[in-house]
């Protein structure tokens, strides 16, 4: 199925820059959208709550002014749909007033939220860690899904991206973005090859100049690798991936962390402190070599994406096939004997 009109043909690269608690701010979102990928931020990052209205004005204005050679990609706001988020109703109202094009919901699928966004023509993408939650989200009216596979930064699942995408694609033909340790253009192409419409990339954007993170956090992302990531539910009650270095700095043994439970989940006032000291990150950071402007990161991803496409197509050409890159990536497989493949 084609992507919804809000996204179709508006992205330089099939990528949504994922919302990052504390870290995403208007400067990052504007840079992401201008570079041609969906930029996003959690509504809760605007503190106090009154700031959300200002941020949305700022983003809208900047993206209007930025219209030039290439229209900017649309932006998204993330709403944490959980009972501990006391701001949900208020933040949603502000997003409705601003007609935010894409709303990303996490941790709870609620029909009323979807209806409020649909009423002004926006779309809702809901993030899920398994097929059961994916069914629930679509039943409640989400337009699309974000499949959060193993290795993703922040709250993450444990399923292989291959398993998760193929299970969802058996019954869902709508917008589907894959997340979890994707930090290269080849990874974006791989997500498409698997059947997703694109990639949802978070951790790589921590190491950007615009990101609102301490220099030492950005440097830890640059220096880190998959084995530096710890999966635990201790800090928020939900399992997530964090940088080992920050867990040690908090005086804890990353290899012997106690268990927490979902009742500890809290997106109220105390949440920001936990996330400021304990650094969320996914396993894909081995691909991140430097702190760069967000535009340069998107440029790298775009270059790698094209190179990976050319590489695959060369493989086809070497075997006497003559498909265009796009055809090669989208052709059904296996092909009929005597067909294009
Ligand atoms: C530091 C950090 C903060 C995050 N905060 C949020 C958040 O507020 N809301 C949300 O839906 N997801 C959040 N996530 C998850 C991301 O949106 C996304 O699913 C994840 O980063 C994708 O995996 P990757 O980091 O391996 O690219 C966060 C991830 C990180 C690393």
C-alpha cells in the first residue's frame, strides 16, 4: 500500500527520526525535517507544559521558512499514552490545535487519541514490541505501526526484526516502520527489503550537535558498541537498553541489576531525573563515529542507502538481470520462472 499522503513523496529517505526523551528539541526536529526525514520529539520534553505550544509554533515557522529547493519532511509528536502521564489530555489538545501531521503513540493504544488526530487529518503511528500489541493498536484505529525490535534504544522488545516484521506483514498492509539498532543506510534498505516502509532511528541522533544531551553522553555513543548496552527494567519498570557506562557511574553493577516490575512505570515528574543520569541507547551505535550536525548524519545515511542499493543491483546486473534499483528492491520474490528475476 502507498504511504499516507502526509508521508508519500515527502521524504528524502524512508526514515523517521525517533523521539528521544529529554534529548529531542525543536532545533533537532527542524534539522531532521529540513534534511528530509520525519523529525520528532516527545511532548513531555517541552517543560513546563505551556512550552509545548511555543515549540510547535517554532517548528512550524522554521519549516515554513525552510521551504526552498526541497520541501521539508513532516514532523511528529510522541505522546506517552500511560496513566502516569498526567499531561496527556492537555498535550493532545495542543497537538490538535496545531494540527500536528504525525502523532506517535507509545505504551498504550487509546481510541480517543486516534480519533482526535484523525478529526483534523493527522495520522497516528503506534509503537509495538510484538504482534499481539500490533493487532490491538490497529483495532483501536492506529494508521500505522512502528515495530520496535531487539536492540532498540530506550524501551525495547526482544524479538528479532525478521520475525516481528514478517508476522505483522502477514495481516497488516499499512504503514510499518522498523526500529532497533538501525544506524546505517544499508540498515534502512534492509528494513525495506524485509517488508517495512522504512526505518525508525533513535540512538544515532543522540550524537548530533543539535541533540539536547551532555557532551559525555554523546561521546559515550560515539565510543560505544553493541556490547556496551545493558537490557534492564530497573530504571522505569519496562525493559529497555542503556549504556553500561552510565549504569556503572550510578554506582550499580550492570551485570547484577535487580529486577523491577511494570507497576514502577512512571512518566510523572521523577522520570526526567532517571533518564538524565541513566543514558538510553540502542545496540546500533557501533556505526556512529563522531558527533555531527543532524543534516550530516542524514547525508551519511542517504549515501550509504544509495551505495547499498547500487551494490545489490550490481549483483543483479552481474547475473544478467536488468532491473532498475527500485524494481529490484520491490519485485516480488520468488519470481515466476522466466519472470524478471
Ligand atoms: C535516550 C532515548 C530516549 C527515548 N525516549 C523515547 C520516548 O520518549 N518516547 C518513545 O516513544 N520512545 C523513546 N525512545 C525509543 C526511540 O523512540 C526508538 O524506539 C529507538 O531509539 C529506536 O532504536 P535505536 O535507538 O536503536 O535506533 C527513546 C530511545 C532513546 C535511546
